C-alpha cells in the first residue's frame, strides 16, 4: 500500500498516511494535528526495496 505525504496549510504540519490508490483518488485525508482538511500533497524521494542479487 502506498504512503502519501501531505502538508496542512492551516497548521503547517507535514504528515504521511497509508492508503490505496483508489482511496487516494476518492478523498483527501484530514490533518492529524488540527483535524483540518486543507492539505496539499508533498513530493518526496522515491524508495524501492528489492531483493539482493547474488
């Protein structure tokens, strides 16, 4: 399940949440600090974990 990062424009808190792509397309999350819904996506580095090749 993907992790999405958001920044609340009301309290400036940056937070992350796990949600499916279908959930991400349907709704915006609420800020866990101030419970506001004025959040914008934060773009961060991509991280992928793969198996080690011998």
